[in-house]
C-alpha cells in the first residue's frame, strides 16, 4: 500500500499509463534494445574481445575505419562553418528566392541516399558536368577518390548545423550587437566576439549530429567512392562485404568498433558542449 | 536676398548591426554557389539522366515487372512502418510528457539511439537476430515465417531507422502544451480516450503530420539497412532504392535515374508539405521548426 517511494511513477489521475508505457516499452525492446543486446552479446560473449581485436587489427579494416571517421570529420567541419554562414544568410539577409533556398536546405533529409549517390556520381565523375571542369582546371579526380566521399558526406550532413543554429540567430537580441558597436567594436569584432560565442553550443550540437550521421553513411557514399580496398573502402561497406562472405563475426566486430568510436565521439562533443555552455553562457 | 543653402550630400548610412552591402552580397553569392554545386546540380542531373533518351523511354522503364514490384514493395513497407512508428511516437510522447517517472531521461536517449547507428549496422542487428545463424531464425524459417530476406525484416530494419522521427516531433510540443487541458477534460468527466481524441489529438495533429511526413520519406528512401536485410531478391525483396542500385550496376542508366527521379519527386512533395506546415502552423510545431 505505502510503497509510493518505490514506485516508478508518481501518482496522477492522468489515464493511459499502462497502455502508453506498454506500447513504448514493447516497441523499444523489440526494435532497439533486444537487437543491440544481441549484437553486443554476440560480439563480447560469443566471439570474445580478443577475437574482435584480431579482426579489427588488420590493415584493411583499420584503413576502412580510419577513412570513415576522417571523411566524416572533414565533412562535418566543412558543414560546421558553412552551416553557420548559411543560417546567418537565411536569417539576416533578404534576397530573392530566400524561402525556396530555406526549404531546399532540408533536401538531404528528404532525398533518399541512393538517389543522392548516383546523382553526385553523375556530375562529379570524370566525364560529368562538374567533374570534367575540375579535372581540366585542377587536374583532380573527384568521384572514385576520397574527395568524392567528402562531397557525399557534406551533402548528407548539410542541414544539421543550419537547423540547429537558425533558431538561435533568430532569438539574438540586436541590442547586444548595438551595445558592442557603441563601445567601439568593429562589425567584424562584434561578430567574432559577441555573436559567434552565442552560436557555439548550438553549432556544436549540429556538428555532433552531422558527424554521427556521416560516420555510418553508406548509400550516398558507395556509388561515388570507387570502393577500392585500403583506399576508398568505408567501414560500413566492409561490414556488408563480411556479411556477403557469411563472416558474421567479422561483421559484428567492425560494427561494435564503429559503435564504440561513435559513442566516444558523441560523448566528447557533449562534454565540449557543456564546457562551451558554461563558458559562453546558456543559449 | 535669398541664399540657397547647400547641404552636404548625406553619406550612405549603414546601421551598426549590419554588414557592409558588398560583404552581404558576397556572402549570399558564396552560399548560393556552394548550394548549386552541392544540392541543385545533382538534382538537375537526376532528371537530365532520366530523360536522356526521351520521356517515353523513361516511363517505359518504370513499367518493367521488376520496377513495378519494387514500387509496390516500397509502398507496402511504408504502409506498414509509418503507422507502427506513429503509434509508437504517440504512446512514447504520452508516457513521457503526461507522467513523471524514473528513468525517463534514459528512455529518451534510447529512443534517439538509432540516429547515431549506421544503417548497415541496423540491418546487421536483424540479420543476427533472425538470420540463418541464429536458432530463432532457423526455427522461424522452418515454421514458414522467414524474417530476414523477406518483408518482415525490411519492415523491422526500416522501423529501427525511422524510430525517433514521430516521437521527437511530439515530445517537445506536448511538453510545451502541458497537462492542464487534459486535466480539465478529465475533471469535466471525459473518458481517457475521449480526452485524447478531442483534446490532445487536435493540439498535436500538425506536429504528428510533420513527423509522419519525415518518417515516410525516410521509410521509402532507406537504402543501407534494407540492403543488408533484404537479400536483394529481384521482384521479391527489392525496394525502389535497391532497384536503383541494381539498374545502376547493370548500366541501365535511364532505368536507374528514372526510378531515382520518382523518389526525387517524392522528396519535393515532402519538402513542399513540410515547408507549408512550417509557415502555416509554426506555433503548433516543435520550436526548432519555427522560422
């Protein structure tokens, strides 16, 4: 009777607890919890940590993991800078077609990755519209090189920073900028010392989301990458290859390595975010 | 004697909180150039490649039996995934926002987890659970319920990928709206269902539609997770995105890009509806979509 303090939920007259909590927990278990537990069990108990390490500690796997994270990092850093710039342009400036551009920013969310993959390959291939121009002017190949992977991941991660930073810029009180100007700061100094710090936490959130998305990206990358082992072979593709060879343990080991590195990165970014919130003030 | 007073011509005035005009237009031009190269050029390329040999040829490729079955399968998978996802989203949002309970933060983190898992890993999860190397999978196949390399596996993988979509839209808006309206309805004697249908649902309908829209777009377009669980059996477990890959690898360029163009049109519709919701019902969507 008086077990209230041990109850999971505090008492309320609101109906539907059993039903809503039941549906939520059932689906969460079936779709997310049990499958992930099976993966970890299979890896750590079935295959063992040493076995997994042997799989990962081979040049081809190592190169694939390194490529996936390096390319995701490069693409997300580009999107961090470009996203803040794009958000600024969309909020502060007026120009014809602005609404259309604003809507188009979400295109990478709505466009299937396979479509993006073949479309980017078509234009960045050596005989493509942009690929041929870049080839002639810079002598560089884009598709079927790491540069192509960067392009695909920039495409995929484009909306994240824009969409996290945009609402923050809208909320900025112009008086802060006026105060900075009256105190003699140049416009550039106001932007770098007053505005940018206010955007930092939101921009980092967007960066983390873009990074998480692009590390594991598969569909848009495999068409443009060329998929040459050790050079342009990304980690998710290597998992697919292992599965096609029925080497489930190999696939599991690479998958767990990817999860581990992603979560470490996300944790690190979360810590940076907490630090920047404290330092720059809450936004 | 009148002397005309000539005032000095006023200098162009720029408020201290804007950038010089030249900088402004340079930034706009830069942004547009990058977007053209990254977003618009690929989009135009899809339609150009699809129509390379004429509209009739492109349309004919869509009526091939394989293409037809891919379209049907994609519609079927979306028709199963989206309602399940919406049901989950509503249930989760109700449990999270209408009650106070322990472990709530953990559950919210778990709901978001699929966002940071590679689609390929998502597919792998269900191959491990229900594939030929798991006892459960072997038993299910022996009893006539194959999951992997069949439609149920595709639905499960798609469900994983789209898992947070509806819940993430509903939770913030329901938190913001609070519980008082439901409490008033209950006090006035409405039943739980009636309260939900006549008070809560009208309040969250646009946010729900927004989530469903994004969920549907992702469900129809998912590639990596589905590629792993489907087995890519032509005419049976090949969805539209997988069909694109097959056509592309077989150098059936027009067929691949025509199928891609269909999905691109779907993306346009999604974006148009999404933008319409953002402009029209901004106050009834989660705060991050209001602009």
